[in-house]
């Protein structure tokens, strides 16, 4: 889906077969869900070339969960709103969902300490070394050689949405325009699929997104405004690195 995947694995006993299975899984997800591929199920479904009933169970599950997220976010997470051709784009959920399942493959293979990074959306497990948390840098949306903040995490997911990589691809579904006043929105929580979707929805909400995130149990958020100010929820502060 146009995303680079990297794995920092600190467990020597994990078999290469588990790592290979993880990447095979991601390639299979890409074949079904990529909006860049005309032959993917999601592209064919969006063009009306196949019915939902004939899609794979994974596609049906993703669409069901995306609909639940649309309702939870008051319509701000909408997989139809970001496609000018009227097609479907569940990327705001499916990337985190796919990487979450990939982490599960690693877990089953015996991995306990690793950092899995999908284009800046990250899952951490355990520690890089005993007593030290993983440090996850959040790229500054306007200064690519700078970090907006650094987080310290163990067994958490981090997802960021913004317009600095793919351009203005996230819009407010209620106005049809790009949200005002924001450069990026980062969400931290236990599940990358949810954090990814929440970050997309919160960014689409504009500055009101920070209040929405603050009301969601288990998840914390930080937005960077067009004035380059960092504004975060009370819970987010616990993850910010102090040095």
C-alpha cells in the first residue's frame, strides 16, 4: 500500500520462517486491499466489479469495522470520503490492522522484543535491552530532518496522520475540504488498527480532534498545529521522553 516496512528484532531465537511469514502476510494484504492496484479486491469492489458477498472474509471484516469507526467518529472516519472517484479507501484502518496481525505472527513465532514500523506507524513489544523502553520519534510535519517529539513505549502502538507524505488525502467528510489549523495528529494506544483510524478521524476533525481523543479510553493524542504548537491530552504526557 505504498508503505515501507521495517523490523528491529532483538530476540535471536526467533526463526527466519516467522519473519518470512510476517512479510508474506503483508504482501497478501496488499494484494487484497491496495488502492494502488487495479486488481485488488478493494479496487474491484469500489468499481462495482465484484459483490461484497464474493469478497474474502478479511475484506468483509475490515469494511464492518470501518463502518463501526465511522459511527463512533460521527462520520469523520469515512472510507469513501477520501476518494475522488467514489471508490473505497480503508487505508486509514487497514494498514494498522495488517501490521497488528503481522505482529501477532511474530508473537506466535516467539518474538518478545521488537519494533515494527510501517511508514511511521509503529508497534513496540518488550524492550530493546533490559530496563530501557523503545524510543519512537515522531517526525516533524514541516521539518523532515527534525522530530516533533520522542516517545518512550513498551507494548504499545503509535500512529500518525497528516498531509506531509501523501499530500492532502485526509479531508473533513462533512465539508469536503482539508481540515484547518493542523499539520499532524499522533495517537498512542494498545492496538495499531484502532490508533491508526483514530488518528485519521481526529486529523479530519481539525483542532476539535484533541477533545475527541481525550474522551476515548486507553488512547492518548497529540496534535501539531499550523503554528507549530504541540497540544496533547493529559494521558499522552506519560509517554513523552524526558531526555
